[in-house]
C-alpha cells in the first residue's frame, strides 16, 4: 500500500484552527527528507520552515574545527526554523535529518505573515518554542553531568517518541556525532544496553525492545523534557496518519 501523506500528521499543523490552516495549506509542499540531508546550515538565511511528519531532524551546533553536538531533536510534534519568527532571518544551528521520512515546507514570508497576525498561530508557535528551549537547556545539562549511557537512553527515548515505531536507522558513528562524544563511548554504552536486553543493535539499526527498562535506566533529563512538552502541548492532537486533507499535496519533492 502506498504511504498516505497529510499535513495533519504534524501536530502543530493539526492543531491550527480551520481558518488559519486553510490559509496555509495550499502553500504546504510535501518534501522527502533523506537520511543525512541538511535542511539548514549554521548562519544560513531561512527561506522555508519545515513541519516533519514521519522523520526526525537534529539541530546541531557546529564548532569552527568541524566538531558538533546535538542541541535538540524535532519530529512530528514541531517545526524547524523558529529563528524566523523569533526575530532573526538566520539560524545558529545546522539541521540534519537523523531518521529519513517526509515533511511539509512552507515559504518563510507566509509563516511570518501568519505569525504577525498575533492570533492562534502565534500562541501555538510560542508554546512549542518554550518546550523546545526546555529540551535544549536539559540537553546541555545532561551532556555535562550524565554518563554516555544515560545520554544514549535519553536520545533513544526522545527519538522514538517522535516516530511510529521503536526502530531507528542510525549508525554508532552518527550517534557519537549527535552526542558530541567518542564513538568508542557509544559502542560501550550500546553494548551495555544490549546486554541488559533493552535494545537490539545491528549494523545501522537500533531496536528498542524494552521501553520501560530504558525509562528506568535514563537520567531525569528525559522526564523533565517530556513533562514540559506534555504540559505545554497537551491539547495539541497527535495527528492522524491516515487522514487525507481535502487538497492534494502532490508528489513529494526532493530537497
């Protein structure tokens, strides 16, 4: 069966009142987001914002020497490009697809126009931004004070929360780059979790097989982030993966 795509698979788009959604929906473009695809580079001008549906995108801070570390993950609960409506035209982070899938993009001026109406969309985006800032803050604390194994648990849980399955297509090298640690540290941490039968790792793929066990092994940072998202976005629908919106989005574009 072919995959059915709908803007309402993104929770922010699904939460918009009918009038606001109808203004934006004709301009939403379905795009394919391949693994490793770069949506934004640090310092680049934002021409579009992105609403992921079944993919995950990492926001990375990149140092002058090329080293990087993840500061947040964004999936079907959110939007990429918050700098646009927070007062800037550029972003300080790089946005890289960590789990392939699809999303919808919208030209930057159209979102700014809707945001400046100071109506429901403004309030919705500001609540999401507050939740995202909490994730960024907690990530910084976690990377400084908790073990690589705890960081990996947090990263896995945040990732599968934004997917419809418990499987991630991801190499240990990419995870190390996301966490900003040595690959050997990730290899050891993943091995410990696999021996504890919390995950199953095979080349390029990680399956979470005991989520409750993983939640017991994770540090407090995961629950802090989850609680803040739940508090701020509790009335935002989860979206309907099988709902087809009236107008067709057409064939997906490759970025």
